[in-house]
């Protein structure tokens, strides 16, 4: 394919990063430079070999700069097909423009920082998109640069090929249309949200995965645009094999759960459900207690911490179990060296700070997509309503709140047993709440964990008293649940019969 050797460049930049680099190179290559407004002034500090757009077109900019590059001499020069339109240019005494270096007003950044509606509107670029779209359309004859990070790439390409190749021009063109799609989407989203409060979702592909939930399913990872913090999708991967689809799902579940706790906490997840959760005075103790909830299920699990992981904890983890992924806001140097002894363990460093530029959850269904708000509902001890004759003790209240936080991340129907801020039994994903309780009992019994005087959390109300009777037979001392069943009176009476303290939250946490 043909090589384009630029002779005339049009430069108009909001982001002037690396401006001197590209301008100095163009001067060396004897390229005529045309520029606008602030960019013209910036280039004048580098060289006098620059022509202002108004002088080039013979048309003074107007409306405080709203109209300056929207001129036939500019766009004819960019759009002219070199194999058929040059005579038309000549008749108008126009000249070809074969290098367009333009980036756009920072609309996304403006609205992110908070601004008035009027300020946002003024940051909608008109001339810039028009120029780069024209250049991108005519990439057969024109080179378009919309990203300052590409300047070095172009310089290298030009030096190696004595010009810019077709493949490079096509790549730069595609990049422009992708940029414009995202730019227009952000404006549409902004205007839409003003009226409806609904969010559009802007993604960019991060990587292809080996496969999806199963080997016969293809899968890709996309990240939200504009992330400021390290999350699961864009975590710093310190070591380990490529993350699988299931690794990512489990890692997300573990991180979201561990974020609920302020004191040192550990969450172990298997198949998207917590199988062990604990909080203590140290990360080591939190891990120890979480692991002891269900060591069998913890095998091959994903482990998340809300504090830095130290050497002692890393050694204990390596000794005790096979691990797929470890997530934490930081790792001591000794811990990193220890994990390196098992090179296949994925070590992810994330931020505990909240980063949710696109609130809401999505679920594909046949024929459409369901969108709902995130489950950000929280309660305090003061919000609890005791409905039984026996009131919970202070220790029971603390364990209830702990259990309630965990139940939020367990698949419904969810039952969680807790004692001393340690899960001792978790029943998840059953059609019957009583069966979930029986599973929690079974898990506790398997590990020799004493259920007597533990508390129980249910993610939704008890429709019948059988769940309370099951809890009483296991030795449960206190129950936290949403309430709201038509059988509440029957359920409360059962709790009173068994001398169980029970509180209502008035909020449920179904997790289908």
C-alpha cells in the first residue's frame, strides 16, 4: 500500500502533552504547520514557523471561538481524494492538508469534576470532532493523530518507512472513530441522566479470557471507562496465572463482602458464595478463623482481605491450603516473596476506596437486559427492632450485625451462623430456608464448631415457624431477619417459646 509523506499539518489541541516533541519533528521534516488559538500561541513558543488558521482561511474566528475551523478551505483540504479531487482544490486555490493533529475539549473530565449545565454544554467540541472525522474518513490520503501518546509511534513509523504506511493510517482512523463513539456516548449519557437518572454504560475491552464458565464458552473482560481506583477488573496483578472467568466472578464476590468490614477481616469464597468469614484484631487471626469455618470448601478458594497481608499470614496460607486468588489492598515484601514460592497463585492488589462511576447491576435475559440499583442498603444497631420477650445481649447484637453483613453476599435462600465474629456455618442457594439452616448445621458439625449460643441471620423473612424450630434445636440464641411475613406473629411466638432473642431489620438482601 501507499506511503503518505505529510507536507501540511493542521494542529489544534486541548491536551498539549508532548507538543514540543511532535512540532520539533515536523519542523525537521519541513512540514507546513497551521494552528488555532491557544495551540498557535503554544507553538509560537517553540517556533515561528506556524500559520494561524484565520490567516490561512482569510476568515476571522467568531462567537468567542465557537467558529474558527469550520471553513471549506480546511475541510476541502482534508477531505480531498488525491486521485480525483485535486483539480477541484486547484480551482478554489485551496491546498491539501495531509496531517491532522487534533484532540478534543475534555467533556468527560469537565462533568466528572462537577460543573454547571452551561459549562458542560460549552465543553461539547464541534470543530475538533469535525476535523478528525474528516481526516479519519480520508485515511487513504491523510494521517490523523487524536492521542498525544501516539506521537512517538508516528515518528518511529515515519523514520522507518520514510512516511506513514496504509496500515498505520487505518489504525489511527479506527482509533478516531472509537474516540468519537465514546465522546458522543458520554454527552448522550450526561443529557439522559439529567432527565431520567438512568445510566448508560461505557466499556472498553481489557483482555480475552481462556474461556468462560465452561471450556466451550468464549469470554472477554471489559472494564468501565474512567476508573480512578484499582478494582477487580483493573487490579495490579503481582503474580500468577491468567485469571479465569470464574476466578474473576469469585474475586468480585470476595472483595465486595470484605469491604463491609472495618476491623481486620478475611473472606473466603467458593463458587461465588462466602464459605468462611471472620474479623479479628489481626489479619492472621481473621484468616485463621475464616478458614476454620469450612476448610474443605476453602480448598481452591478465593481469599480477600481488607488490610495488608503480612509474611506470617502468607506462610500460613501457603501451608494450609491450595489457593486460586488472593486479594488485598497491599502486601508486605515478605508476603510477596512467600507467595512467589507458589507461582500459580494469583496475587491481586486493589484499592479499598469506593469506585462506582456506573452504579447499578446488569443481568441479561432473553430479549433484553435487567438493570437495577446496587444493593447499598445498610442498617445500624439503632435500626434493629426487637420483637421478642428476650432482648439480645450486647455481644449477640455485634454478632448479629456481623452475620447480617455476610448474609448480604450469600445466595438466597441464605442462612448464616456466627459466633464471636466468625462464621461457623453457612447455608446457601437452597429452595427451602429450612434446608439452608440444615446445611449450616452440617457445616458446623463437620468442623466441630459449637453452634450453641451462636446467632443466625436470614437474608429474607421466615414464612413459617419451622425455621425457628430448626434454629432452636441447634442451639441458636438470637436471630436477625427482615420480618414482614404474614406469619410473623407465629414466628415471633416460636422464638419466645424457645427463649430466642429476635430482631427485625425491615430490609431484605435477596441475592439470586
